[in-house]
C-alpha cells in the first residue's frame, strides 16, 4: 500500500468537491490525509465542512504560508477562485478540476454555471471535465485526464452542471489516487 501523502485543499465556495475528496481519503481510495484547508473568503461554505470533518482551516488570499506550515506535499484546488501559480515545492504538485473539456471554455472568469451557459450557447454536443496541473495562466496547465459528458436536448445550465459534477466526483479522486501513489 502506498504511503499516505499530505494533501492541502484550496477552496472558495461550498466545499462539495473538497468533501468528496475527504471521503475518498478516509476510505483509502486516495492515499492521502488532508493536512489543511485554505479558504480564499471568510464566508466560504467549505469552512464549516472543514470544522465538521476536523481539518485545520485557514482563510488567506495567498495559500503558500498555510500549506508550508501544515506540511502539504500536494495541493488540490476545489473551487479556488483566485489566481495562484504554485511556487516550489507545489509546482508540478498542484491539480485542479475544471467543468469543461479544456482548452475549451477555460480561462479567467470561466467557472461554475458560466461554463455551462457558454457550452450550451455554443451548441456543443459533448462537454465534460478536466483534471490539470496548475501552472501559468488560468486553466492552462498540462491536462492529466478528462471525462466526457453528453449534452442532452433541453439541458439547462443547472441540469448540465449536475451531470458534469457527477463525472467530476469520479474523475478527480481517480486521478489524485494515481498521482499520489507514484513515488
């Protein structure tokens, strides 16, 4: 069994992606322990989740000091809505999940329902989600894996978001488990 890595979480919103990863760490699917949660906003719903799950939580615009203090080896962005180009030691060890098949519908300001509205407005038949390394410009780091989701006739941004989020809940833990198991 691979050694458990120390995983830092960055979030700005409700923390549902974070809680999914926490559950997968707890059941052993992801060989990691969450060592710190960094929220970019004091009103982020993920703060209450961190308290309930027993993870230390810090509110900060720059996550690096908290990640360093808590010994994070890897970082998972879970709806972090601030620009952050990870410095060493997290360069090449910070991942994000985006609700589209990058490079389509990525970049600054493209998150949440904004992405799904754009997908529908463009008439796409396929969308999905992408796990990528975080580096440089928004959503521009190397793609690690993707999962396709078919756009259904009559989809709304909300119905499409629900199906993409279901794909994210499977893809993100699978990719993290693979990455964190590597020596």
